[in-house]
C-alpha cells in the first residue's frame, strides 16, 4: 500500500469524525469569499456607500479571517487528539514519527483543499443573495450588477491556502513529538485526584470582582480600562472553572447523596480541570457574541432616538438677509405639496449672531427674542412630545438685563450667568440662566464660530434694540418645517438640494439624511455581525462537542465497567445528558453575566463621554439592556438546539440513544 492509498483510506475511515470540522471550515471560507466578493466588486466600490460602511465591511472580513485561523488550528488539534490511540499503535508497529507526520500533513492538506474549493464555490453562489440583502439594507438609489472579481479567488485562495498549509505543518509536528505511551494511554496517564487551592479560588473570585468593579464604577476610558477588564475577566473565568468549580464539586460529594448524583459529581470534579480551558474559550466566545449583538442592536435603537433629538425639525432652511438663499420658503412648501407630503407645522424665525464674553472665554451664540423662542419650542413640543428636555416652559423675562442661554451640544466648564453679550459694535451685560432645549438643527459643514446651536434668548425689546445696531450680514432667518412622515422624506430633501448651489448646500438641514447615513452604517454592522456571530456560535458549540468527542472511548470503557455491576443504559444516558446540560449551559450563564456587566459599562462610558445629558435623558442603559433581552433569548434557543443535536449524536455513538 503506497502513501496515497493510505492517506485516502485514513480520510475515508475518519470521515465521520472530520465532517463537522470540514463543514465549519467550509462555512468560514464561504463567508470570507462572500465578503471579499462584495467589497471588491467594482460596482460596489463606485456606489454611493458611506466610507464608514465600506470600511466596516473590510473590518468584518478581517474578523472572519482571524476567526478562521483560530478555528482551524484549535479544532483540528481537538480532532487529532481523538486519533492519538491510532497514531500510538502505528508507532508500536514500526512506523516512524516522520512517516506519521507525513501522513497527517497530507491528510490535513487534502481536507483543507476540499474545504477551500467547496467554500469558494458556496461563497460565490451565496454572494449573489448576500449582495441583494446588502443593497436592500444600504437602500442605494442605483442597481448594482453582480460580478465575481478575480480577488474572490486570489485573496480567498491565498489566505486560506497559507492557513491550511501552516496548520498542516504545525499539527503534524505536534503529533510526532508525542511518545507512543502518551498517545496510547492519553488522559489516563495524567489522572489524579482533583485538588483546588484556596489561594487560586480567592484569586479567581478577586479577578472577577475587580473586573466587575472597574467596569461598573471606575471605567472612564475604553483605551485605559478595556484591556485590564478583559484580562482580569478571562483569568477569573479560567480560575472559576479550574479551581472554584472543583472545590465546589468536591464539597458537594457528601455521604448519603444518591448514587447517580454522586457519580455525576465525581466525573465532573475529575474532569473539570481538563475542561477549564475549553469552557473558558466557550464562555469568551459566547460573551463576544452576546456583547456584540446586544451593542449593535441596542445602538440601532439608541441612534433612532438620538437622531431625532439631534435634528428635531424635519427640514430647516437658513437664509442671510444680506445674501439671501437661492431657495425660498415658498418653493420648499410647493415641493412638499408636489411630492404629497403632509406639513404638520411651519414657522419662520429671525435671529442675529453674537458672542458671549466672560473674562478670556468666548462663546458664539444666536440671539433671538423670547417670543420666537417660545414659538419654536411649542412647534417642537407638538412634533416630539416625548422630549424630556423640552417639557418645561421658559419663564417670562422681567428685565432687559435677563436672558436664557441654551447650549445643547456643549457643556462649558465655566459659568455663563454674568456675561457680556457682544453684537456688532454693541456690548450688553446680561444675567443668564442655563437651558438645554434645542430649537436649531446643527449645521454640518459650517464653522461653529459662524453659526452655532447655542441660542441666547433676550426680551423682545432688547432684541429690537440689538437688531437696529447690527449690520445686515449678521441678520438671519430660519424656516422650520415639521413632517409627520419624515422617515420617507429623502427624495424630497434631494429635490430641494438640487435647487441650491454647492456653496449653499450647508444652509439646508434635515433629519432624514443624518438618520439614513447612520442607520446604513448600523444596519451593515448588524447584518455583518450576524454572520460573525454564527461563526462564533458554531465555534462555541463545537468546542464543547469536540472536547467530549475526544473522551468518547474513555466514556465507553467506564460505562461498560459500570454495566457489569448493574448500571443500566437508561441511567448512563441520563448521566451523560445531565453532564452535557451543565457543560453546555454553564458557560452561557457566566457569559450572560459578563455581557450584562460589559453593556452597563458601555452605557456608562457613552453617557460620561457625551458632552450633554442627552444619553442620560434617553435612558441609555435601559434601552441597551432591553435590546439585549431578545438577543440573549434567541442565542439561548439556538444553543438549546445545538445541545440537543450534540446530545443525540453523542448518545448514538455511545449506543445509548434508544435507552
């Protein structure tokens, strides 16, 4: 028998063992090929996609690549451990380690090549539907033709070819370094009574406690606290499984407990130290999926609420008295009627630009009279009655030296109560009260020193005096429109912008443009993260199953021995089901706790880093956790299905399925 026949027969004989690994590797290749095909499509590169969304797709392709490296190396090594006895027997029959290394190397290359070929074909087939879904999510105004760029084959083939080649070299080298005794006896050469150190238990609990405390109380910056929190959490999780669980299981093995429970505790306590690394990996993978999906899904809901708070008026058109805008207010209303949009409210407001001076500090402001501010506030309140920051009416100003200043975007570190208002050549002393009510959409692309969202409210009499002494270049009018169905107003806004020259595009602000841009980015992130989560979910479930799969022969020997003393197959099936249940769902429970703490940390960071109290008003923590609930439930259901499939398959291999 030559090497080619030996390799072929070994692959066919172990096909059932490799089928799960090959399927997962093929899916990883297919997803990478799908992302590559879409990102490198010339029509997609030329399409009007935001730069952030395009870069995000590239980043997700890198994540798929990193996952593929981890998956191929980790799980193929687990499958090789299941064949240790076979390799040990070959060594005792005279086969040299170099020959076994060659055998494993050729097998690994053939399996990798098969996964690569099938994965590329499957990826190209699925890329068409992937592009249709992406185009629907991006809501592009053009239709993009489907194409298969050469990089789909070149990039995918070169990357995975290198990965499978390096993995074949590494796995063949690691197996050939083992002695026949280790290969034949495996874990039985390392069996020892389970022991746990009090110091290790304390260290594990301390790591988790410190990580949670940092996340919930002392986390002030992602860059400064993220890596310590992640490192402490992973170390603490490993010690919880390797030390705390062993100590707990040992304590539970008390005299007088039922024999089935005693046997379950004994098996778990002896194996938990060996399971610790695998359970830690599974917990981290589960936590990454839950945190990622919870963050993105919650962020999408937060953004929808924040977008309206940031730009409360559906459309605002700005015009300067000295240099009128090319688009008149009447033309806007005509376009609204022509496109059959209903107009809930419209109001025209005048203001002048000025500066608040306090010592060395200078703050640009828009000055408007109290009547105009109250009118704008009332229109906004009718459009968005849920805005907490706009519920209180401003009190009447009893003196011309009084005023209100609203700074919704920036919270200044100095007091603005006693300030000097500089408008044109006139300077006025004012006693100001602060507010956070937003009545002006931000003007993107206009320097803050020219036009700001800081609004200074003065009495009508004071405003009339300032108007008379201010040059026309500082006189502005803003017309605000409220559309009930603003989410569908993108064609209307586009038509209005076409009537403005390039130099005046920034004078028209609207809610839907910013909303669609951000939603496009988050939708792409959510859609792409779904594929990444599927891979991580597959890896998490496979890590447990492959670990148990390597102990199948040992379990068979144990249950055969127990059967000779009266242990029934039904009891064996029940024991394995209980063990599977704990090993599958114990990491899920711990991952859920890690994820909740991480999401609370993220919400606190976003609230503290934001310059205003908008996130606090939105209830960011509540929104993110509410979005996390359906994500975690869906993940639990998916893991239950995976658990059932793995349990049935394992019991069938143990010939206990009918018990």
